[in-house]
């Protein structure tokens, strides 16, 4: 009886081949998977090459589109096309290039550019600060939204040109009135896009933060503001374009310097190539300034790229 009990307590010995197999599996698991690393590096190289090819194709298409536009412009101006569009007095691209080259050697030409850029910087910066701050408050606090939204909806449809007479009466100098018009033009897109971004914050994220013990200030900084940043970035880009449009209107009527004044003065003096030069300057600087805004906002939207 005692012998049987003792036999039951003795564990069964493991076979030698099982130990060897287990040891082999353990050693195999410690070896680096060179084949997997090679596959990962190959896939990364392939994806990088595909991205570079896609970017090259995109820029090639854009360049081809611009060249086609220039070719059509040259053809229509050369034959004096008169079919719905009148190209009798429209200068050719070569005439515009010659005018641009001539003005590039004049100091006053750069004064016009610097004055316009200064007005954009001041008016747009004020609009960005006020618009984002006001949009965040209106998006989170319904009382402030009910108080301010009627004024925004009433003033937003008024074009920049209609503000010029009142701006001249309100402000002591022409410079301040033009900056005020730029400010108004950029303000409304920034405010509305910021409100939209705050309203689109997922409620589940707010409730999750509340369940973890976050206060209102923490929820605002760590949940609402990051969720609204894509819409804020879009509003800043749109506001920059509207700011240049408003600047042009203000400089045409009440300015003494600036790209808008340069363009309108060229029309008054019947210098048609200079008109196109002014228009191209506005387009180029508007595009560059919008791209600069996107670059400035890119670090704040890094989380968005990581979640894609």
C-alpha cells in the first residue's frame, strides 16, 4: 500500500527528445528574424518610392496645367480673340514678363510690395487672435454665442468695398482704415470655422475625460482645442485669401501705396501689362502666405497624421 502511494508521488521523467525539442524552440525564439526585418525595410523603401513618384506626378500635372494656361493666353492675345471674351487689349505673357522685369529694377515697386505685406501682417494677425478667441468662446458658451452671433450674421455679408467709406470716417488715417478692412475680411471665416471645429468635438471624448476626473479647463485644453485645430487651420487659410481680397479693395480706393494701388494706377494710365503684373503679384503672394499658414499649423496637427 505504501509502495503504491510512493509510486504515485514520483513524477514521470521527461524524455530526452522532448527536452531537446524544447531547448531548440527556445533557442530559435531568441534568434533575430532577419527575414522579417528585410521584408519591413523593403516595404518601407517601396512606400517611400511610391510616395515620391506620386508627388512628382502631382507637381508635373500642375506644371503642365500652368503651361497650357499660358499657351492659351498667348494664343488668344496674339489672334485678338473676340468670342464672348475680348482679348483685343489683353497683353501677351511676353509683354507682361517684360513689364515685370522693368519694374524689378525700380525701388518703388518693392515699396508697394512691402507696404501691402505689412498691412496683411497686421490686419491678419489681429483677425487670427480675435477670431480664434471669440470662436472658442462662442463654441463652448451658448450665452456668448447668442449675444455675438447676430452681429456676425449681419455684418458678414457686407463686402469689403462697402466698408471703405465708413472705415475712412471711423479711423484717423488711411493706413489704419485699410488695416481695419483687412481685419474684417479675415475675421469672419476664422470665427465661423473655429465655432464649427468646437461644435464637432466628439462628445464621447468629453465624457471620457470627465469620467477620468478632468476639469473644464483640462477638457478645453486637452480635448476641445486639439479636436478643433483642423477647422481652425482651415479657417486661417480661407481668412488669408479673403484678407488679400479685402486689401486690394482698400488700396484701390483709399491707398497711396501697395499692390492694389499699383494695379489701379496702371489701369488709370492705360498700362495694361502692369495690370496683369499687379494681379499676378497678388496671386503669388496670396498663395505663398496661405502656404506659410499651413506650414505654421502643421506641427499642431501632427497627431492627425499619426492617426491616419
